[in-house]
């Protein structure tokens, strides 16, 4: 049995750095991921595909590790970084995008993430487990955004 939890997140913020500097970091997947909390391992699979392995959560007897791969495509002219799920790798499918616009010398940033995480637990536990998985994913992404804001000199 397994439970599938849907993830749908969106954030908008403006930082003190230039759009060019922000794009340089966000389009460099390892540089960007270095700001994401609790990443155990990031593996470059080639052709813009990266496999994420998050730290295990839980106890020694019962734990969950989220693993997935996404293909990244950046477009400097448009100020976009898009990623799409790669099927058949891990227990999650995660896609999303960054939109970076110049805002009078600062960068206006939009982040969207959609995904599904499959957890190997009985379906009866979905009502209890789904909010925990959603909440944990959201906390990690919020910390990621906070880390990026700090890296880019704070919010405007």
C-alpha cells in the first residue's frame, strides 16, 4: 500500500540583487540547491537532469526518504528556469519554475512547485500522513526561499 500526497506551492518576493545575479544562481542547479535544506545528495544525471535525495526523516525503524529527478531548462532572455519530473526515478514527481524579472535594479521572483510524493504506508493513514508530508515539504521550501533571500541581500 502507498499514499500519494499532492504538493502545490507558490511564492512571490523581491530581493535586493539584480535579476542577472539571481538568474545566475537559480539557473545553476547545484548552486541553487545548495540553499535548500535537508538535501542528502544531488546527482547530475546529464542533459540537465538532476536527481535529488532528501535526508531520511522518521526513526531508525520507520523512516521515509524522498527521492526524485527533474529535468531543468533555463532561458536567460525570458528569465525563466523550468523543471519537469523524470518518470521512473524515486518516489516523487516534482516540477515547477522560477520567473525572474528586473524590478528597477532589484529582482522580482516567482516560484511555483507542483508534485506528488508517494509514501509507503496504508491508505487508512492518508488523513493523518498527508497534512504532515505537505507541511514538511512547505517548511523546507519556505526555508529555501528564506535562505535565497538572505543570499541575495534581503527583501525589498
